[in-house]
C-alpha cells in the first residue's frame, strides 16, 4: 500500500505484512491518504500521539484485466547505489541450516576461509583482502568487540533479513577502517508481531536451534528476543601422515578421525524499548549474553595434534540503540549505537601429553602442557560507540557524517603462574574513525564524495636487555604508538537506460591493526606482533549491470566488475619460527588486479539459476629485502595461501506439491569451485607445495506447508562427492555430511 501525507509532502509504503512507519512533525491534525491498486482509497485523520492504528481497505468494484507495477524493492534500491555492492536476501535462505558465514561464501568475490568444522576459526576473503581487512557490522554496529561467542560461522542465517556486501569502497555511514570492504548484516524488523523457530540435526552429531520473536504493542512498546545455539562433535575424517610415538614408524596418508574438536555455543539477545514515539522512532536497551566451548584439535598446520587443549569464553554486553528521523527539522536523521563487552576468554593447556593422529599419547609426570603449560584468563574490556547523521537538503543534495570510537583494554592472568610478569603488561588500544560525505542525485546520476580521518593509539610494554645486565636478563619499558591520517574517496553511477547501469568508485583507505593482531589471541592460533603498522590501499572499482526480460516471465540479470588494489604495508599471516602459530606481518607493497562476473536467470517464482566467477592477481611488489639493494627472491610472486580463481553456481526449482496444491516443494543445488593455489611462495624451494583444486556439490529439498511457508521441512546434503576441501595452510574441512531442519514462523 502507498501512504501519503499531503500537508508535509511525505509518504512511504508498507511491507508485505502491511506494516509501515512514518515520523511526522508535531501538528494538531494531518490527513493520511492510503491507496492500493484494486482497492478504494481512504483518508484517515491522525492527531498527535496517534501512533498505532489499523486500516482495512475495501476492494474496488472496477475490474482490471492486467496491472503492471514498477517499483524497486529495498534490496534493488541498495544494489542501485554507486558503490560496488551485492545484497543477499537472507529471507530466501531461512529454511536452510546455513550460518551467515557460509551464506556469504556464495557471493561473487567472497571466499570463506575456515580451519575446520562448526565453530572453527573463520576469516572472509573479499577480492583478495581477508580477515580483519574486511569489516563486519550488525545493523551498522561494528562486530569488533563481540568476542569468540559471536562469530559469523555461529550466527544462524535466520537472524538476518538481508546482508549487504560493500566491496573496496565503504560508505561513510558504516564508519569503518576497512581495507577491502565491509559487510552489514541487517536484522531489523521494527514493527508487528513475529515468531521464527527452527531446529536442525546433522552429521557429526551437529545440533542447531534458533528463536526470533518480536512483540509490538499499540502503545509503541516493543520487546525482541533472538536466541540460538550450535553444537557439534566435529569428529569427521581427515587424510594425514601419522608417526608412531614409540617406534617412530611412519604411516603416510592415513584416514583418521578427529577426536578433540567438540564445539558448542549458546547466545541470547534481548532488546526492550519503544518505537514510533515523538522523541524516538526507535529506542532500545539491550543485553547480549552468550558462552562457547571449543576444543583445540590442531595448530596452524595439521602436523600438530592435541588431545586436551581447549578454550572457552563468554559475552556479557549491554547495548543502546536510538534512531530518529526528522530530528528538530525535516530531513535530519540521527542514529546512535553503543555497546560494551565485559566477556572473558580462557585458554587451557594443563595436560602434559604428546599425541599423534591415531589418538595415542605419551604422558609425562612433570607439570606441563601439550604446547605451552598455561591456564590463561583474559578480559578484553572493549566498547564501541558510533553516531550517524544524515541530512536531506532536497531531492538533489544530501549530507552525511559519522563517528566510531573503539576502546580495548586487555587484563590477563595465568592462573598457573601468577608471578609471570608478562601477564601484567598493559595491552591497550583506542581508535576513532570520523567521516563526512556529500551526495548529488539528479535524474539518472548519483555522485558521492567523502573524507575520513583515522586515529589509533596503542599502549604496551616492550622487552629489552638493560645495558650491563647478565645474558638472558629481560626488562620491560612502556611504549606508545600513535597514528593519524586522512582517507578520501568518491563513487558515481549512471543509468544509461532503466535497466543498464554503470558504476565507478575509488577510495584511499586505511586499516588499523586489531588487538588480536597486536597482542595475540591468547595462545590458540595467533601470536601477537605489536610492531605492526597500519595498512593502506588505493581501491578502484568499475562495473556494469544489465537486466532484460524475455517475453513476460523470463528475466536475465548480468553484472561484471573490474577492480584494482594498490596496498602498502599489507598485513598478511605467516607461520612463526616453530610453525605452530600464525603471526601477522607487514608486506611493503602489494597489488591486486581482478575481475568478477555474475549471471542469473529466473522464470516466474518457479526457477532461479545463476553462476559467478572471480579472478584476482594478488602480487608481491616488495622489490628489495629490508631496505637492502638485493632484490627479493619472491618479487612479483603471487601472494601464497590465497585462492586466485574461484566461483559458485546454483539453481532452485519450486513447484506445487503433487499431494496438496497449497503446499510447495523446492529442489536446490549449489556448486563451489576453487582452483589450486600455492601454499608457500612459488619461488622458494624446489618443491612447490599447493592446495589442490576443490569442487563441492550441495543438494537440498524443502517441503513448505501453506502458501505463506509458515512450516517448512528441509533435507540437505553437502559436499556430496566427499571431496577433500582445504583452507588456511591445508587444514582439512568436513567431508560429505547431511542435515535435516524444521522451521515454523508467523
């Protein structure tokens, strides 16, 4: 339905359930005009504090043979922006057992890199930039301080309404120090009453459940609950070389079962507040509580194997969300968000044993651990506050400003050795990202320019040997690193026709080192490096999109994008000296030239099929080693351990059930392809180790009861051919697995 208030020349449209929100200035009387094709228009008089009411339209007696409507959905509006942006319609995936991370794995230009199964360490790679170079937001709030209990691969897809993927150039409103792009998970469903409940069970004793509930009263009071849990034994088989612990006998290429990889997490998010008030369109006070337990099966490479190492953590995070349109004056919109995480993390390694992949072990009588004897407990004490202001001057000119402030202060204690001085050292960092932007829109044009300021202050203690001290004597002195610089960019789009769009964008961006990169993750997989420098990149994008219809029911969408990245002080992972941990390091000069393309076809609401392919040429341009005149051996080498050619293909066919025409059946197929890539620098060593080509096939069958799909049952088969899939220094991922899911919603 279309909603219009003539007195203030302002209107909106309802969502598919008929709900709408429209803030108005304080006036004694306004006329609300409601209209919809095929129904008799109505006018409703609204007064101050009249914020919630029901409207029912009567069908018009006029019969229409055919009506053609032309309007863009919210997803289409976002994809039409000047930025290189893709949008995942998460609602179409709510019947699956996907988490948000694996839903993103199907987007062109994105690869999800994992160290194992459910709950394992996961990083996103976007156009060659990976990990923390790609920032993640939930409803515009950075996820930087959510802790291990709240990660992309343990958040169910049902939590999201849509996922926005910005590549290379990031809008000012997200306020990110992102080098390669940003992902915004949109969970908002602001009005009405809603319930979504699901449970799935799958291979490796994997259980997932999810509850999303929203209640909104006529008074504007609203309460929202999101709760989810994941559990898995992760006891899948892998291929690995094994040595006998007693005799040293070598058994190459053995198929063994993982035995120390159990994972579970439980999270609940509660928000209580009001909507549609004169002082706030939305005001929510929230609290997120969660916990996780994660056994550590291996190190950064599969050659390391552990039988008792594990970690656990929790999240205790209060939050505030405030939003108001037309604040003080028409066109001025304000959004405020803040949260602070009091959660803790623990790493436990207290059993002095040496394991092999057969599960055999040798136990030692003395105190010790499998890697390092520790029971480390740390609290990161980190918080985020961000503000966004948007001012629409008129239909042509718009202004935007944002500021994001982040603080981190880690407190650590080794419960086995309180005297160790290292655990009392300060590990603090603060950063502030401020930005302003201007948008010009005229007919078929849209141009946005912006400026961002990046600031970071890091405090720690560095080790040194005092002059005249005995060999091996180490002392510590305070160290403070500061960084401040400006970034800038622009994005433009032009519609040659209504269905043919051109895009171009550029940004000089900075990415400031994250606390885990500077100080480590507590001894799990990542070793700290407090000498890391911020990285910067000049990002260029140029793309085009075209869609057309064949007759009336067939639609084809084609899109392509070329990108170039010129990065300095590029931060990338490498193995430490004993090749057990990863450590982040700077590479002086890296370039990346690439292409991505996607094609989709749909027939009515019955058939949808598409494919995407990404190629990226990520090269080391660091010519000289350590400032010396000797040319680097790996100059112009492809950056190792990053896929450079990969893609996806999918198809879904939906038809009425042969048993009941009110029910529907959907068949789905997804293909993952990753070309082989080098594990180490190609120019080093006589043996060029590589991760082999990977192809995985997934199938799904969904039976939906009723035209509104209120009740659904889904069966899934992933990695149907049981292929060996690898990521992150050849760590093997699960083979063939099956899942069943039941979902109910209204």
